[in-house]
């Protein structure tokens, strides 16, 4: 089962910051870059331009300046991005304590992604004393704010009994909410709960359904599990060709198990014409992704 999701730092620093933090389109344009921003939204927009080098020369220090001003203007997105800059040491000396401080302010401003990041910092003890209960509380707030990653981590807290009494039924509930919010990891873990009958009656068909949704959302673990369902004929007619297809997608998404199983399909000629050359290619990729079995199979076939 896929374990704890870590919110990708790239999300806030380089991928559609304004959409993620829920801001409306701003009035800022290329011409306004040279001017001081007046609203939190404009400052976040300018910070984004500098951190990505969009329309201006890339400059982390200037990005930091605009995120700081946005945060001073009580922009949750500004505080969250400022926290990320300190967490990554971009434009400033790396400082987990300050990252925590700005994530806290963003969370207080009801930005769900920052509440989830704050939970991760408490869970890992970064910039603060490790505290599973506080991590749980921040995941709970993130989920209440409909941030899917918060719901996913809340589900894991219940599944693992971290910061709260272990409860598979509640874990299932929050994986379901994460999946409803189109979180691929939530859908994959929801599928796993149905697959194994954890917190719910075992149901191969529902497991297959949620693995399919996870894979459709480009979550590699969902594609891998979907491949296994087709390979084993669980919840669906056994089909090596379709199993191969989903292992291929999982491998393309850099899931080591998908690459290893793809190598095995080529080595054995299951669902595809046998090819040791291709088997070595995929075993090699699995090994590069640090899967010991991939390295072992590569060495064995290479002899």
C-alpha cells in the first residue's frame, strides 16, 4: 500500500500557484512587474513570476520579497509560498522554524494546503518537536477545508493509529473524501481497503473501480494495483495484455514495481512477445528506481 503522501514542494513553487491557493485572477501584467504590488493577490502573482522566471529574469530573492509582502497583507497564498521558500532555502537561508511559522499563518488564514504541510512538519518533527496528535489536528483542519492531501493524511493517521485511536472505518471514510476530491493516492488506498476488506466488506469490483480512478488521475500506485487485478483476474476477467498496459503506465510514472513487473512480462512473454532486451530495459529502470528485485532480476537475466 502507498504510504504517507508528501505534498510536492513543486506544486507551490512552479505549478499554477494562483489556482492552487484559490486566488482569483489578478490585474497584474508584464508591465506591472516593475511596480510595487498593492494587494496580496498582485504580490503573489509577482512572486510567482520571479520564482519561475515568467516574463522577468528569475530571481528567488525578489520572489521572496513579494511573497513576504503578500503575507503581510494577510494573503494565505503569500504566507504559504513564503514558508516554502524558507523550507527549500530559496532566496534565503534554509530555516524549518520560519517555514513552520509561515505555514501556521497560512493555515490560520484557512489555506488547506498549508494546514497539511504544517501537519507534516509536526509529524516529522521539522522546525518543531515531533507531535503526532498536533499533526492529526492539522490534517483534520486541512480536510475540513477540502484539501485532498489533508484528507488522505488524515485517513493514514486513522489507519496507522498515529495521533488518534486506530480505526479502519474512519480511514476508509477519509480516503473516500480524498478520492471524491480527485486525489489519486486517496483513490488507490480506498481501492486497497476494498481489496483487503479493511473497514469494509471485501469487494474486488469496487477495488478495481477505485484503482481505475487512481490510475486515471495518473497516480502510479493505482496503475500498478490495476495491473495486478488484471494479471490475477480479480474483479475483472484475467487479461495479461491489459495488465501489461497498466504496468507500462505505472513504470512511465516512475513506479519501480511497475517497471519490474513489466520486465517480467517481457521475460516470460505474458501479454506481449517475449523479449529479453526489453525485459532488461525495464528491470534496469526498476533498479535505477532503487528496487532491489529489479536489480536482482537484471543481474540474473544478464548472465
